[in-house]
């Protein structure tokens, strides 16, 4: 597979990126702006020992590592994360039906740490434009604030923005709605999250619309070398948006294999930890300022804190990560449904494979089933789909037929 096009770039381009990232990780501070080092040492009185970063034009200093909460959150674990220095927490009205917001609200109120935490929540149930935009967003935000037991959030996102929803960023009523929420003091900054296959277009629109302060995007070592994404991020960085990476481990977790690759076992035997290497690669990108990671146990919390505290990828792990990427490239869906879905007759291949990964890699069986079964009937009508044509159209060589049928058997 050496030299083959994976992630939208040549193998050589990808290796060159990793080489550059490893070499420049220590120089990230200079790359992100004179006078405001990205890895500035926290002040002596800071409640966290994690490196601090400045979130673009918000001017807010936050720990480089944030905690994602899309799982059955436990109060004890939230307290452990806070005790370990986590002061950036990302949640949503839809995570576990709002349960994560309730847990966070209870813990932050009880510990008295609300004002020390940069708190993000998201709107996914009222992404509307036009004259009714303000009331729709206000109603959903108020419900989140009640669960979170606070009168404001630091940033409020349009959650999971898709290519079809780009016009919302250009809608004057949506802009006015978010500006009024700011003026009311209920939110401090405006943002969006995205893992759509039209991500570069969405990032570009966010950089150009003028009212978005912060974006969180799917970004990992498999996708970060794609030219269109890099160009879009350059625009976002030039606009001084706060840039946050999510699903950094999406590239580390691949679909399960019937027979695990012997090559990967060799890497494990060498002591290679792909999760730590994956997150360090993102930290080394001078444009990304912070990483939000879903840490569901104390081992993951400890390992991610260690990766954030020493973000430079070693030459050894750089080489091993590239070997792992090449060995498993055919087992990771990049979400580029515009290639395979037209050939499949409209079946939502990219979404289906994302839900399968939630089940097989993240262990989120219930959530994966709920998302799969919530798809419109035509989006999962495999009887009318030409999966062989979709597989032939996949630029990354995924076994689309096998994976989609496995998703149907597992999640249907």
C-alpha cells in the first residue's frame, strides 16, 4: 500500500506531514501567534497543571485537553477529571437524552467549580432559520441551562452541522438570534460542531460568516492531511476562530477484524500505544488549539493528560503510527459519502458505517442502534441498494458490502 492514495493524499504526503508534525511540535507556540504561546505555562494559582491554550478570538485560556461527555456519565468520574485538572467540558442536549447535562450540573454546583470550567453545550433539535430562529434557540438553550444548573454557558454550538445546513450560517436571522443570546448573557461565544463529509465547506463558511467564534471538527491523523481540510483550516486560523479537534481517536479505532493484523500485534509488542500517538499528532498541528476527548475511565484520563502534557510525537511513534495507518486504511470509513452513496442508490453508507464504528470500536451498542433505527427507511433500504457499486466507488478500499450488511444484522 506504500504510496497509495489514502485520506485524500499520497502516502508520501502523509509521511511528510507526520515528519513535520513531530519536528515542529515544540515550536507550536510560535506558530499560533506572537506574545500568546499555545503551550503557555499555567499561572501559579491555576487550578490545572495541564498546558493552557488560547481559544482564538475568544481570548479565553483553557486547558489543551477537554472532556467529551457522549456516554453514560458518572458523577464520580467527572469529579476525578476535575481533580486531575480538566477545566474544559463539552456536552450536548442530546447526549444520553440530556442526562450528561444533569450530571454535570449537579457536580459543578456541588463542587462550586462552575466558574472555573469552560463549559460548552450544543443545540441539535432546533437548527432552524428565519423569523422563528431566536425563540427556537432560546427555548432549547433554557432547557440546557436548567439541566446544567447555571445561568450561562461559555460557548453554544449548532451541533452536527451538515452540508445541507450551511445556509444557516448565512441566515441573518440565525446571526441575530445568537447575538441576542450573547447580549442576554446566556452564552459568551457562538460555535458549531461538524463531522459531515462536506466538512471543508462548512469550515470555510464558518470562517467567512463573521459571527462564529469557535468550531469543533472531526480531526485525526487519518484525515488531517487532506488538502481541502488543510485549506479550510488555514482560512479558519486566519479568521482567528477557536479551533477544537474531536474524534481524534476515530482514526485509532478501526472496524473489528475477524483475524487481527499480525503487523499490528508487532507494533503492540514494541510498546506502541496508538491512542496516545493519535492524540499527540493532533496536538502537534499548529492550527488546532485544543482537543476534546471522550474519556470513559481513569486509565484513558491519565493517558490523555500525559499526552497533552508532552504533545510532541516521537520519531519512533511517528513511524509506528504511519505503519498502523497503512495496515488498517481499509478498515476506517472517512465519512466521504459523496463518493459511495450516489452509487448505492441513496443508502446512507457513511452514517451507517459511523454507527457501526460506535458499536464495534466505542462500545456504544444502544446509542448505535438508536441512531441506525432513526435513519429514514430509504436511507437503510439495502434491498434496493447497489452495495457492490458503492464498494467500487470507495476511494479507500473499504469492504462496504460486508460492513453495511454487518451493520444491518447488528443494529437493525
